[in-house]
C-alpha cells in the first residue's frame, strides 16, 4: 500500500518539550540574575566571608589626643578593613608600649614618649592625618586675643606639650617662648584648673570645664599616624595593620602639612625648653629652674598640711597603667608597699581601714570596675590584701570614686566622724562625662567625707577630679609617694 502524507514533519520536536526547555532556561536566567543582584547589594558581607579567612585582628591604637584617634578609627572601621586576610578592628589603648600605631604630633615630645615606652617607628616618614586648633581657654569667658598677655597664660607642658609650645610661640614669639615653657614645664591642665588660672593654653577639644576657648590665628597641631615596629605583645600582623591604618588616614585626612601662614619660625628652642634642656638664650633661666629639681618636688599642688588621722578607705588603681616601672619596682608594687604600711599604722592608732581596688570590668558578667576587698577593720587585713592584686584593664576612676565616697559617707554617718577616701590613681579612662560625674559625686557625698587624690605615673591628670577633690598631688618618685600619702592621712 502506498504511504499518504499529512503535511507535517515527522522529525519535529513536540510543543511540550519546547515549552519545558524555555521554562528551564528562564529559571536559570532568573537564578543568575538574583545572585548577581545580591552580591552587588552586599559587598561587605561577601568580602568578609571571602577574605577574612584568618579571622579577627585587634589593632591597638595609642594617642596623645584620644578624641583625634577615635575619629580616625571610626572612619577606617567604616570601610570594613581587611589586612592580610584578617578582619581588623581598631581599639584605643592608653599606653604606646601596647600599641601598633601612635597618633600624635610629630615632635620631640612624641619621640621622647616612644623612647620611654621602648618603641620605635616603623618608618621615618610619619604621614599627617589630622589637625587640632590651638588657642587659649579663659576662665568663665572666652578671652579676646588683643587682651591676652603671654606671661599671664598657663602653659600646661606636662600633659599638653604641643599646645603649650605652639601657643607660647604664637603669643610671645619664638625667642621669648622658651622662658615661658620652662617656667611651666611641670604644669598640667589639672593643676592649672585647680589653681584657678585665668588663662590656659589648650587645644579646642581639651578645653576644661568652666572655661571658654578662643583660637589663636594660624596656631595648630598637626597629628601624625606613626606605625610602630612589633614589640612585646604587638605582632607583625598588627604592625602591618597599623601601617594600613596610617595610609588610609593620610589619604582621607584632607589636611595639608603646608602652614597657611607661610614659613614659620624655628621652634626647636621651645621644644628643648619643654623637655628641660638648656638652650641658647634660656640657659640662665633653665639652670635656675632645673637645679632645685634634684632635691625639690616638681611644681605640682603642694602636699596638704598635716591633718588628724581618721577612718580611711584606701582606693587603689590596679589598671594596666600601674604595671609601669617606678623606682626599683612598678607603680603598683610601690603603691602597695606604701599603703600597706599606712594601713598598719592607721589601724595601730585605732582607726578603721577599708580597701578597694579598681580598673575596669574584666571577667564575664562583671559590670562594675571596682572591687570591695576589705571592709573597715583594724588595718591588718587591708595591709595583707593589698599585696595580692594583679594589674589589668583601664582606670575607670570616676565611677570608682563615686562608689567609694558613697561607702565612706555611710561609714561617716555610722561613726559620727569624718572619713577619708585616699585615692592613688594613674589616670582616668572616662566612663562618666563631666556633668554626670560632678552630679554623681555630689549626691554620693551625703556624709562628712574627705577625698584626697595622689596621682602617679606619666598619664594626664583628670582636671575635674582635681577640682572636686579636697587635695590633689602628684608623686614622681617612690620617696615623694611615701611622703605625700603619709602626710595626707595624718601620719
């Protein structure tokens, strides 16, 4: 029989198969598009997942001006930095000895700080990353530049060296500035505030409470980010991250190292005077000031006059600052020896002695930085306990002082007599702003409490604490610490 044609191709693909293929291709295209859009929308997430194969890395950053460093750190953190396959998180530390990068003015004072910390810069080039405005703070009101007498300004060389050098040169000229800086070489902002200095040379972001700021024309501090070589617990990876931090900060600073006022005078003599070195034209003044320093305490607040001994709460800073060398031991070991003897002597006279130490919360679940070690008792328990502390954390001084004063107030009301809080501190890692601290301390002082502060170490003094304390002194040697502590408690 013959075959009959129906007009259709016998080899044609069925319609259902074609539809299935089209649907599959559409699904594949949709999935590709979805993954592409997700990756474009979440670059940080995919970068972190793909590049942070070495995990997290903390970059310890130290700074002469924490405010400046915090701004730089926040800017860099916003880029989700990854260095050598590490996700890097910058963290502010107090001690340059523990840092991988140091943010400070590129000056002789900074060189001295790094030498004292046993650290070296990783490069001779220190990029400029920020600037700070220098001026004069007036007590109660902002001064008028035309009315400022350079000789009447307090230059706090001890903790505002850059501002002191810059302001003195701007106000008095480079030739006269060394004499003013040498005069105030041991002066701190806290002491100047405590002395009610009418005018203080500071940067715009370090104006003490109760003062108003006036900027000096073309007076500024240029801050550099100085990467440091590995040392101690600072690793190679952290040093590399420090260099990357400095590079980013320089590229995004927008600060020119060129002075807007043109070529500036040589300030080397002013810096030398700040360091206590004799310079041409200032030799006689510097020699006159320097000679007594071998036998006399520096120009800090004078030790308080002897006062009657009373029940005393010993409040000791045990932050990592206290591990710094001091005499033949550390700040902590020296202070512990002095306070141990004081506890025994006070107890021997029939006075109660309590002991607290503080730094910052270290263990999980702990929220307070202070520890109540020994309640008011005969002195032996405090003398023994004070020798057994370790050091660590940062000095959250303000919250510890508020709590200790409240406890001493309760004791005062209980015995109907004054109670002293004797604080030995290295610094303040601010955990309360100024208005909060002032108000909290006033409310906690509901009894007859004497607050005496002895500052040790090279860190800056807390100006508000110095203002609110009944006495505030600074000990630069173990011998000074012994004399100041014993004199303060009436021994």
